[in-house]
């Protein structure tokens, strides 16, 4: 007996259609490095030309000291910062999610996504978690793999002082 398939619209999403992925540059997902001379992109491209509905992105920053509003992490002074865009197969920008200014400070995250949590552990490294819920703008962020759409976090500064720095997206593939 064949199993009855229910569409995404009916609320069922098979496990293989869920997306829990880090944005990556090659095989690397930890965005600690010196990207000051060349823009480096950490990206997600939908698998096999599928359509992806990205509901949110989680950003994690860990550093060895107390975070202040005007710096990035503990003590990084960024010039160019981070820019989040959607690009097409020709690498043209089709949507900029940081439209007027890039993210150059800890405080800038709250201006783009509101949900920012700073954790001071008292001993050891401190961290910041950011939740950017694209679906809160009315709909998730859709990436059409058949058109070559991909999500790109573009870094153009040195982030070598950080301990950890990564971007995880969550969503699902749609029919």
C-alpha cells in the first residue's frame, strides 16, 4: 500500500525537505579570517535546482572579551563589515537584505533583525546570538535554484580576532 503524501501547504514537510545548513565558503563555515583585501562570500545554494523557503538565519559570534555596541565581537573595528544579499546565476544582486548600510558593529545586528542575545558567561569567552526571521517580514525568503539564486553573506574586513563566527539558515524545500 502506497503511503499518502501530503503537500507542504497541508502542513507536512518530509524530513529530507527540511533545511538546516551553514553558509559556507568552500568547505569552511567558520567565518574567522582576514577578508580585508578580497570580499569573501559565505553562501547557501538550494540543492539540485530546487526552490527553498528560508525562514530564518541564526548568527553566532564568540570572542574573548566583553562585547560593546560600537565594535564587532569584543574589539574589532570594521570598516566595510558584512553584507547579506541574494544573487542569481550570473552573480548579479537581486535583493540586498542590508540595504543602506552593512553590519559593522554588534549594535547593527539589532537594527536589521531585532532578536539579539548577548551572553556573558562570567568566565571564558562571551558570545552573541542573532536570530533574523525573514518570515516576520511577511513571507520567508525564497531562493529558486532553477534560476541559480543563492544567499550570500559577504565579508570585507578582518575577523581574525574572533573565536567563532558562523551563519546557519533554517527552512524547507517547496514543491
